[in-house]
């Protein structure tokens, strides 16, 4: 199978041995559909359309074939469930440390951003709610971090945490609006933009939320398919884009104050979306503050619309004493 293995970048369906006996009495088989991320002498790594990855041993592959690069039918970006989109956005901003509590994801990353240092609340924790929140508080106490829960506004989870005495986190970064858009394949990368799969010191110096560069790099560079975009020498504008299956995430678009109102942010976004299309995405999300009018105005022409809001909740002082 090694000489005829799928190649990186192909969209494929891989049929492989799943272990055990199938309904017909023969070996049980399973299919994995997605884009090939890596191939080596032992295995093929395939990324599904929701960003999850599957590693299949070459010796287990029964057959594989290439499939059309873009599905004949695609789901609208707006049609996705808020909890499923939360799972996808987490894969695009992966924490250094991740621990599942049922379907909840406990995330810790040296306090670099709330998204990487909170429990992503979706699905069931697999235990009574009170026991689950106790596990959450213990997890963050062991890491000398405040307990935070990222919950979708208006969800049953928000009401459950509120009933347990958890309160909204105060401050500018206490939550965000998530916007989504269906992508147009005609974006053009800016010829002056530089794109890299790693973070250099100059790029990082323009992203204003970095206290620990080591933790920041590990989170930012975490996904298998990620790009860091820069314009200018010295750099005056940056952005980050990640592709997880059919979804792209746009983030970290920053322009130096003296260089604003020159179209640089638009050039960064154009380049990011062109990269996203090239890497298999056909829809995109972003997360920003509702009060960030400049960001909302930047993304509106690309068709981004509100999907949901999320907030961070924390145990109240009264209940944690």
C-alpha cells in the first residue's frame, strides 16, 4: 500500500479494517472521508470536514480513492449548531492541555486567552451537574488559574451555570460574538503579503495579548493547517488563519495605529480567505467583541453574519467561599 498511498492535500475516502467481524461474517470495515494531512511509512492522517483527524495504518487500508475536492452539496455555514461550532472553533485555537469531562473540554494554556483557558461547555459532562462544576473548579485550582466556563448565550448550559451561582466574567474579554460566512472561491492573495506556518518574533510583537510567548506560540501554532500573514517591512499588519476540515477560522487581524485606514486589514483578510480556499475550506468563522465596530465593519462585505454569542462564567465570590 505504501507505493500507492494517498498524497498530502488530496480529498479521499479510505476504507480500512476496523477490527472485529462485520455483519456479513468478514472483517469489519470503516470509511474515513477527508483531506490528507500527512503520509509516512506507517500511516495516513486524514482530516474530516469538522476538523477531527483519523490516523489509519497503511497495513489496515483495504482501498482508497480520490473524491471531488469540493462536495457536490455543501452545508450552509449558518446551518451548523452552536455547540458543534464551538467544538470546531476549539480545534482552531487548541489549548496546550486538554482534558475531556464527558463532552465538555477542560482547557489550560498558561492563561493565554480565555478560549484556551476555560471549559468549553457542549453536550453532557457525563455526571451530575454539581459534580461536573466541582471537577471544573478543581482542575483550574490545581493549575492556579481561575475557573472559567465558555457557554453559548441563551443555552440550557448558561441557565444551569447561572442557577448554580456562576456569574459573567467582567471586562472587555468576557465574551464574544461568533460570525460565519460561506466562502467564495475567488479571493485573491495580496502579492505583498508574507505567509508562514510558524510565528516569528516580529509577528508576535504585533499581537497585543501575549504575556507568555512560549504559551502563545504553542496555542497559535497548534493546528495542523495554520498560516500567519504579515504585510510590510517592518511589519505593519498581521493576521492568522486556520483550516480545520471545511471550516476556516480568521483571527488576530491587527494593524499598527499609524498604518490604519489604508486597506491593510482587507488585504490581510483577502489573503487569509484565499489560503483557506486553497486548504479545503468552504466556510469560515470569526470571533470578536460586539463593541468592536471596526472589526464588524471589516468582515461585513465578506458576508459574515451573526451565528451566536458566548460568554465566560465564573463561580461567584459568595458561592466559592
